[in-house]
C-alpha cells in the first residue's frame, strides 16, 4: 500500500473501475461517496483528507477491500 496516495489519485482509480462520486447530502462536509452502477451494494465512503492530501492507510484498505469484494481486483 502506498504511503503517499492522494485523493485525486484515488478518484481517478475509482473512476477507472466504474465508480463516480455522488453527493452525500446538504451538509456532507468532507464526506465523499463513490458508487458503481454495476455494484450498487458496494459503495465506497470516506472523508477527504485534510489538511494534507494523502489518504490514510485505513481509507486505502476500505478501497482495496471493496474492489476485491466486487471482484474487480484479486486479493
């Protein structure tokens, strides 16, 4: 797992796997949610990193686990 993976890199990666960012509501704040129309039961939700732009290791684990659960990547 990379230690310097940015939010922008995660957004691009998820887009490449068919995910798109969707609104979380009026007061979503830093919360973001990504959905894939083929796998609506597997949303990816986390908080945007701040003040730095690097994702925390647990967020990368959430992304990886979800992509594995969908069968989009191997373990």
